[in-house]
C-alpha cells in the first residue's frame, strides 16, 4: 500500500508525515509526500525535529504531485490547515482521499522554545494519527470503511 501525504509547499507538515509514517510502518506499506506548489527544499527545522526524534531524514525532498503520476498512491492524505486559509492541494485519481488538517508550525512566531515546541507538537500529533492508521486491519477494509476510519483519525 502506498500513501501520499500532500500539502502546499511540501516542506514541513507533509514531510514530517512521510518520515513519521515510514518510521512506524511495517514492510509493504510506504508513505511519500508531495506539494501542489513545492518549495523545492525541506525546511531545516523539519529535518532537525525529525533527527531529534530519532527518525531518518534520508531521501526526504520537496517535490510536486506530478512525481507520482506514473505510480499513483492508494491513499492521499492532505495535511494543510483549513483554518489558516490555505488552498489544499487536490489529487485527482482513484485513490482514497482524506484530510488531516495540521496547523503549520513554521508559521509560529516566538522565541526558539515556542517554535521548537510547535514543531514537536505537530510531530506528536502526526505520530498519533499514523499509529491509529497502522493499527487498522488495512487488508480487510473496503474503500468506504477505510475512508470512514481515515476521517475519524483526522479528529484525533
């Protein structure tokens, strides 16, 4: 199973989601990330937050969703924050789609401690949601049931 985490810039939330999911996932399940308007580079704070959590940053890069046109994902999860007024990227295709809105920690203004806390809080929420997804009997769920579970997970 292939999961694509999408956001606007593919430099923070979708990158954190890709890395955390792959850190937790068993073989046969893999996550990727992309953006509708990729920044072209991952935020250094995203990478340092992952490293501090003991999560590999190998292979992480900011890219557009066209990178997956020839090998589409099974599930697309957007992680942009509606409350921030962002235009969430839309992926057209047969994939199951869900929205797990996350506030953008790179938008936090404050001292080093406040910014660091925002990134770590976002990563903790991503971990909670990824663990909930990975706890599902994925091979036994039909598309409608999986979509219901994904929508429920978005409220965690």
